[in-house]
C-alpha cells in the first residue's frame, strides 16, 4: 500500500462495547430496515431507530448491539460510510449516556415543571 504495511488511514478508537451508534439515518429507516442491514455481520441482539416521543418520527440516528465485540467491529468496518435507504450512514462506538444532575429540591414536582425566578430586579 501507499502508506506502508500496517498504517491505518483513520485513527479509529477500539471498541469497548458491542453496542454501536449509527448516525445519518434516513427519516424513512425503520427498526426492521436497520436490523436487516446489520444482521449479516453477527448475532444482532438489538436494532433501534430513535424516534421523537411526540411525532414518532425518526431523529436520524439509532443503535445496534451485537453478542460480541468482534461482530460489532466487523459491522463497524463494513457499514461505516455506506448507503442505507439512500443516505450515507456513520457507525461509531456507542458512548455511555451522561448522567443528568438530580433536580434541586425547590424546582422538583412542587412547581409542576416550572421554575420560579427569585431574582428581584432594580428599577430606577
């Protein structure tokens, strides 16, 4: 190769989880279409397109989870930057969801989701 024997063109982080984040999905891609696209690469445990809770429409990304890291790595290599439903998709390692801070006592359910502005302005 031009780059030598073992040189990788892209600096791709190693997988630490068999769950992959798939972005760039068409709004028409369903769980079933995602599953059938990723099924050839191993034992697929989950294929989920994330949708808006209100409209039910795809948010353009989803997750797939395999039984092993090796299967997930194969899927990442084979499906990254490929077309699915006419759109180029990107496959990356899934990251842990960041923990949201716990609600403060004065803004909890006692205000039914509203916050009260306690700042008093000065008018002059």
